[in-house]
C-alpha cells in the first residue's frame, strides 16, 4: 500500500507535526494578539488540515483492520462470525483505498501561485467584428462565474469593437485561490455560430484568446523605472467634469519588451498608474512563465497542454448547444457555460492535471 511506504509515511508524519506546531503557535499570546500573523499561521494550518485529517482517519482504519483480521482468526470455526469479520475487513480495505487515492493527491506539491488573484485578458482573434462580440460573451461568462465564487471583478482597460463587444478587455479578478480555478482557461476559445449581422444564415467560426496571469508584486518582478516610458492623457469615458479636462488616463510603455498598457478606468491618475504597473508586472511574469511552459512542453506531451495563449482549448458550438473541451474530451451544455456555470469543466481539468502529475511521479 502507498501509505505504508517509508517515504510517504515520513511525509505524512512531517505534515502532522507541522500542523500541531502551527496550532500551538495560534494559541500563543504573541501570535493571537497579532491579527496579521495570526491570519498567516491560521492559513498555513488550514492548508494542512485536510491532509492531516485524512492521515489520522487512515491510521484509525489500519487499527480497525488489524482488529477485524484478529476477529476473523479467532472465529475460524464459527462460519457466521468469520463471514461477518471478512465483510468488515473488505469494507475497511475499500475505505483505505479511497483514502490512499485522496492522500496521493494531497501530497502532490502545491502550485505556489494557486492562492493568488489574477489579471484576466480577453482579446478578439480571427473573425472580425464577430470576434469582438464573442470576446464580450467570454468576459460576461467569467464575470458571472466570479459572482458565484464571491470574487471581486474590476475592469483595468478595454477597447470596444465597431459593432460592440471588445477588441480587448483586461480585468482584475480578486479573491481566494482565483488562479487555482482559472489558470486552465488560458488559450484560444473558438465559437461556431450564425452572427447577428449574417443575412444568409451561414455559420461563422471566430476566436478569442484568453490569458490568465497571476497577480505579482515588486518582490516577484523587479522593474527598472528607467525602462518605463509613461505619458498621461485625458480620459474619454464617463466622469462628469473630469472628462477631457483632467489628464487621468495613463499610457505606459515597457521599452525592453514593447508592452504597452493604456489604463483609463479609474478617475485619478495615481490609481490608473498603480493599476497599469500591476498589470505590467503580471505580463512580465507571464512572459517568463511562458518560456518555462515552452521548455516543459518540449520535454513531454501533456493533455492539459502548455497553457499557452496560442493553444486551442475549447469550441462553443451554438447549433448543437454544446461546449467541447479538447483537453478532457468532455462536452457540456452551452447555455449553462455562458451563464457562468463553468465549475464542472474546471474541476475536470484539475482532476486531469492531478492524474498526469501522479503518472509522472510513478514513472520517475
């Protein structure tokens, strides 16, 4: 059994020991009197709680299994008792197998970025103005999903298409473990439908590209101020007397990469500059991650994919009212997906990634 392996047992015992130490620290006056430190320690303990609970339950089942085996041995001449003991033994073994599978996943190294908030970028791809309308549909889908999770969504920047929709939209999605849920959404989302402007009822294929970037701070990404070209402009959006009178918009260019960010959503120049710098840090961090993903992809073929923004991951077929995820090979009800009910495909992707990581570990 996996949990009987010395290395695995050592890991489980270490986590239980760390969990007990964290609980002791939470009860100490120096931590309990410091809200910031208490929250930090409590979160670390909460991260370990599920593993420790499963491990303790597994140990309890081990004890019960030994007792059931002993009862079976003592009841060798009593067929009824022997059968009852055997049934109990089989039941306990099934429970242990289920817990082993759970502990395998819990012992996988966590992605250190999983707990972070994100920058969500949606860009219209091929398909002209229909692609811009499709990009807007995706933005609404993610907004609705965020609402169900209790996350806060804020627009950082957007540019509209000629007939509506978005040529580009950048949103900040803030909350607990946002990246862990949405990181698999990066890639090309293809739509097949009859556009509102189509007079002959022909189905068009359009695309929009989604990029999910974890929020990072100055510690993660260092930016030399000399590499930044920053200009201000008058905002053209709603804002009463501020419109076209005060330069609140920020136009930022990162010279080494050519990344340009135009931020107009806030009503003060300081806040727009802060948001533009935050988005730049996320973009630079994402560039570095993209390099790492490409290196990994060159070494192995993954169903989950590279997470790169050029990878086609989903097709939304309006005629058949179906959304197909090309990585899990699963189909889902299109209307449910567009209404923001995307938890099922997200969990399917998480499960797929876990299976792949377990397979990698077992092959090493």
